[in-house]
C-alpha cells in the first residue's frame, strides 16, 4: 500500500491497518481448513470494504468537445 504513494489520508491508513491486522498470521492452509475462520475474515474485510466505499469521492468527468462551433 505504501509503495502506491497515493497520498496520505488518516482514514485510509486506518482501514489499511485494520485489513492487515485481520489477515496477519493467518496462513492460506488455515483458511482452506476452517470455514469459521473464512467467515470471520470475510466479514471483517467486507466491513472494511464498506468503509472504503464511503471514502470514495465521485469526481465529475471532464466534458471534452471536438466540435469547432
């Protein structure tokens, strides 16, 4: 995430930290073997995804005209 260098935002940094914490120390094998663990991780990351959606800003598209009027 840091290597993307998309600028600093405290809320975004917090969500990235929460996502890292949610999966830290969990191996792919554990996820394959434990449905409750998969459900827990899915729920945590789903909540983080919803919070990310709230941070997104819809920016207007630029109106480009090629007419010579």
